[in-house]
C-alpha cells in the first residue's frame, strides 16, 4: 500500500475510528479533484486537495462525523445539507417514507401532510417530492434547525413550497391526512450511553425525550384526536424497545396501532396509527 495511505490508515485505526479503510476512502473521495472514484489500487497523491484532506482527517480523528465535516448526508433519494444544529438523517428513518407510500399509493392526491419535529426537513421534503400536489407543513422548536430545513427545501423541492413553523409540536389546530414524526426518544440514561460522535456533534434537544424517553409520545398523543380525521394515518418513529409502552400511550387517547414496522435490522422502528372509530 502507498505510504501516504498506510500512514493515514494507521492514524484512523489508532484513534479507534470504525471501518478505517472505508472511512479513508470516503475522505479521499470527498477531497478529490478528479471525477473518477479514488480506490487504493489506483491512488495518486495528485488526485486530492491535500489541505482539505488534512483538515478533514484531523476533524475525523476528533470523532466528528464525516457528514458534519462535509455538511452532507444522504437520505431517501437526495443529499441533505446538515450541520451541528440538526440530527443526521438515519437510514432507518426511510422506513417512514416507505410506509406512507404503502398506505397512500396515489401520489397525485391533494393530501395535507404534517411533519412534527422536522429537524433537517428530510421527512417533509422527501414526502413533498413524492406527493407533488400535497400541502406540507413542518414544525420544529429550534429556529436553527428550521434554517437548515429551509435550505434543504430550497435546494431539493422549490417547486413544492413547504410551510415551516417554529413551535412546540404544532401551532394551529387543523386536520391532516398524514402525520409523520421522528421525535426525540432517548431516555436520559440512554443518552449517556451514546457515542462521543453523537454527544459532541448532534443537538441534545433533538435526542432526549424526557427522563424515560416517552415524553413526546405523550405530547403527540394528546394532540392527535384534534388533528385526525377517521381516515388519517400517523407514522411515528420509536426506539426499538418502546413499542409496547408507546402503543399504550396512544391507546389511552383513542388512537389504535395498525402496524409495528421493523427496520432492516429487524428492530421495532415505526408505529402506524389511526384514530379509533367510536361511532
């Protein structure tokens, strides 16, 4: 292996960066000055911007995620702008989009969609691009997060304007066909067990859902009866050990669970909910 590659591979390994070979390849390609992909077998030093590379690897060995270094994270079909004010969109959250499409296959309908705790806007924007005639509202309590979401909306779906609202969950009561949410759901204890990457570079406010991690399910459940019709469907992400308790929280507010969906690791990841018909 080229000495330059070996030195920096050793540096990543020494600092306990997971999958060091893969990470080194990503760092090289992110700082490349050529169009073709860089692989170790064809590596030439002249193909990278050295200053940018050294700055990036210095930040990476300080546990800063590659997404934050380059302000970019892929989700669904797009690259989203991210920074320290928003959570990185996770692959498992794509399950929300998949399930919405399963329950609402007619993409030309004029649906009303609400995204609670939008963060980077990844759910609202992905749904807006799938349902071009939909009216999409996205809320967040963080002004900084909403600035990021607006940047992503401008970049990715400027033809379908999303209404971004700064508030705690929702501002004005209305009825929505689809409600999605990936709320903070870590308990305070779970948060203490997270990695240095998460604690140092992800916003704490977007991660902790109260002492037991269930606060936002209680808050959302309290709101749902007033914003759901009999045909509305709710898609809310959960921690993998929260399904039973979260289902009971919603049931107390006359909201039934239609499905507990599993992610690619076969962990409980999503509740699909609907108002119980009392007639």
